């Protein structure tokens, strides 16, 4: 006579993992493990191992665990130990730290050759020795510029990097040959940057105003959000709609969608401190935010269905490339191989 595997697992006390969610994480992120037999035959507290490193248990039950990914964890497997018994592996993808001792406040930017640019933004009005860094593989190089509070980063179709500075409302450019200069001033408390599909640059002001700068440097007021909303992070969809977030202390912050005509709509409500964003080729929006009290990268489908797809504390920005996520926390930069295809900035 045969029995279902789940019955055998429950009877003999061997832990069994059915799912690990989300299946991608950074150190500090919390993952949920569902299964059975986690208490083991002697009902001792289970242990969770990610690679060869033991994780911190946040919540433990016989069929459900929440564990925090520890610093230094490596590998692609999660296991649960209960006494002398051990589960089979559950799959997980972990981010790799590329650089630390940084201070990004928005998305990193990636050029056509794969070089990553990230800021040390500093406190308001703070002038730091190196405000911008270039990261290639494991090599971190300073970019020499005179910037105070660099905030938003964005590349145009010609490979020119644009940088907003919230301290004085200026925009700066870094050319492909490395030369840099101030480009525009008078942008209020300039924060988010994004290019539309035809190459116009949009600049978010912390007061909620969004400026449009044409390719010949003509400046317009494109849209205005309510005064309590800061246009801190911007991202364009393939359809040409501009998406905007501005974190507050609410756990039900909104993601705004602005049409090409400047009409403002609420796309999604229910995130905690939503920050940097990026789109994949399927039109899904990926946001650094909290959902239901869990921090990480939230995927929101075009129809407005939200799900935590990557766990990680302190996330402020994300850039998606060809099956690679570049992730910025408030102090470090990570890369993570991911089955996600980022949307090209320009067709």
C-alpha cells in the first residue's frame, strides 16, 4: 500500500520544503518557507541554512517559517534542519555585493557597456570628496565632479549621463569621454530623472512639479502632483506613460501614472515608502518598496496585481538589464542574476 509523500513526511518528522518565497533576496531580506515537518520528531526549534550560513528565524511553525538572509550568505539552496533531520533543498537566488560605503538615494544607472554609475549623495548641503562612482565588475572607480547631493541618474540615447542635484536644482552631464559640465539650473529641488521614448528628459521636483526638457533644452512644466507628494523617482513605460513615486511615512503610498498629455492618475496604492522603479519588456513595473510590511522589490502587473519578488532591506533603486538586476540599498550596490528582461530605454 502506498501513501502520499506529504503524509510520510508528517509521520516521520523529516522536514520538507514546498516553496521559498520570494525566490530572490539580498542580505537582510526576509523569505517565507512553506512545507511540513519543520518541528522534527523532537519538536525542537528548526534551523534554516542558506548555503552554508545559518539564517535568523523570525517566525517558526511546523509548516511555515520566516527567515532573514544573513550577511555573507552564498549559494543557491535553502535547507531546514530539525534535530538530526534535514530537508531537501529549496531554490534561492542571492545578490552579490559589488560595492559598499555608498549613499545612493535613487536608481543606479547602467551604460551600454555595462558600467554601473552610483552616487554618494550625502545629507542635504553636504559636499563629499567623491559624489559619483563607476563600477565595473569588482572595480570601483571615482568620477571626479563638483556635485552637491547628486540624486537622480539617467542615460540618453547617445550615452550621456545626466545627474540631478537636489541641493541647488541643477542638472549636470557626463559625456562618454568623461568630461562633465553643468547643463541646466533652476529645477527646484531636483530629484527623479527619466527619458521618454523619443528622448525628452523629465525632471521631478520634490514639491511635486515635473519638468519636461526637450532635446533642444526648452523647459516646460509637464505635470503637477498634489503638494504633499514629492516626484522623487520617475520611470517611463513602453506606452509612453510616466510613472512617479515619492516616499512618505504612510504604508499606503501611491504609484502615479501620468499620460503623455499630462493627465495624472493613481496606478497603484498600498506600498510603503516606494522609491526607484524599472520596467520589464512585459510591461511589469518593479518598485523598491514594502508590501504588507515586507521590504524588497515589488512587481506590479499592468493590471495592478502586486507581489514581492525579491526580499531586501534598505532598497532605494533598481535597474533591469538582460537577465540581470542591479540593486541599490541606502549604503551598497548589488547585482543579481534574474529571469527578468529589462525594457530598453530607447527603441
